[in-house]
C-alpha cells in the first residue's frame, strides 16, 4: 500500500525497514538459479553464508542456510558452481539487508546446462543470428585489431606474438577482462561494445584458452551473443580449442580453432605476401615478354612477305590494272560511239529518203490552199480557186479551171 508521508510527516528509518520487512515476509518461497561467488563455512558454525550471482548481470544476493542443508551438496558444490536454490526472501531490519534463507540447494548438472544451451541455440538460430548472410568479410590488412582476452594469459601472448611475427606493423587495442566466472559476461560484452564504437578498429578478436564446459559457459551467454550480433565491426571468435564450440563461435563472423589460429586468419604473413608479389611480378613479366615475342614474330613474318619487301609493287600492279581498265573502257566507248554513228547515218538516210523534200526532188508538187491546207482530192477545191504548188525549187501560183 502507498504510504502518506511528506517532508513534515516523515517515517522513521526503523518504521520503513519494518514495513519493507512485512512486504517481503509476505512473499512465498522461490526457486532461484545463480552462480556461487562467495562461500563462508566457519568451523563449528551452524549457518553457512554464500553469495549467489546472476551470471549474465552484475546482480547478486546473499544466501544463508543451515549447515545440514549445505552439507548435502558440499561434495559437488564450491565457489563458481551453478546451483538452484529453494529459498524464502528475508529482510534483516537492523541493517536493511535482503537475503534468501535456503532450505534446499541443487547443483545444475552438465547435462542440464548443455540442454539449456541447445534450447538457446535453437532460439537464436530461429532469429537469424547465426545466418551465413550476416557474416562479414574480414579486411585483408587490418591497421588496428581489437583484442578481448584475459590479463597476462597464454591466449593474449599467442595472439600478439603470432600476429606481430606475421605482420610486424600491426597494432592492437587490448581489453583485459575476466574470461570465466561471474564477471566474464558483462566485462567481455562491455569490452566488445567499446571496441566496436572505435572507428579505427578494423576487426575484433575474442580469445580464450581451452577449459571445461563450465569455464566456457560465459561465451555461450545470451547477453554476450546478442552483443556480438549487434557489432558493426567483424568479430573473430577464438575460444578454447578445436573440440570446444560455444555459441559465440556461431554468431561471430569467423571462428578460429585457437588464439594462434585467430592471429593467422586476421593478419596476413608478410613473407607469404612478398612471395605472392614476386610470383605475380614474375608471371606478369613472363606474360609481357611472351606478348612482345609473339608480336615480334608476327611483325617479322609480315616483313618477310614480298609486298613488304617491295611495297611499291602493290601500287605498280594496281596502276597496271587501272591502265588496262582505262584502255578497255576507251575501246568499249569507241565501239559504242562508232556503232551509234553508223546507226545515226542509216537513220538519217532513211529520214532523207522518206522526207517530202526528197519526193519533191523527184518531180512531185504539193498543192496547198490559201490557208495552207494540203489538197488531197479534186473535190476539195472549186473552179477558179487560187492554189500554191510547192516544187523542189520553190512554189507556183495556179488557178483551178473547170473540168471539160
């Protein structure tokens, strides 16, 4: 219930603590899962104190239980172990402190953990976080490599030494984090996010040496997997050894079997690249030399041809052909003109032979009336009508007389 308080009518600390305790006492018992981070078993004490922490978040709560409750699992439970606790929340009013009073503690077995991981794997795969089309290509030559690794670990040494041996100029931005235990997930996720925010970081390596299934559990945590999936920078997973397969391997853009393998896959080998450059240069030289030789042989073959030895010969041959064609055209044209002249002469002779003038030359005359009409029948004229008679040498004027 809401309390009616004000600056003029505040509640005492003890009353607030008492009220909080009353609310908490009304809560029933709950099953809680977490990881044991602190364990206190004082000799002779009847109560065991431990701290239960959320593996994915920086949240913890104190737990107390009677010695006989813890002794039931003392052989299989220690600091770092994951457990499920059946407990009732309690409020210690004098200190204002919340704790859990455990009545039963059950260790989380490897089989159960693996089953949960398999279920998480199916869930994340259904969301597409492991899809191949999400994988980004690593840069050929990264200038700055982000490295998330345990402090002074063999994994850090393997990555740095092998990468610098392959490409001495490579630079690293190292983030040392906890790689196992309750602090691993938030520290690794925060380090990855910080490196992803740096625009000059070209690729991020998350590396850790081998370990047990429990040791590698942080790298299958959902929070870390989603943090890597959100990265814009390509991420390389180098967790454990070849048989190890945390979920981080599936969401990363590239999986390396070991930290040393990660260095080999991220950074090119300067010696190999120099050899590749030499091979390409030799291949290019051979190609150019072969091309030049082929062109020289072709040019020599062209120069060896007769028309290249006497280049004017082609012109002379073409000139002779042109002269022959000119003479031939002239002969053909002459024949055509002669034939046309002969035909014209014959036509002229026929025209002359058939012309009225030639008829008049033979002694004939053409009678025309005054209007110029040619007289073809005696019936066309009348007696006494004046006519013109055209003869070869001129014309005569005649008068028609009646017939007797």
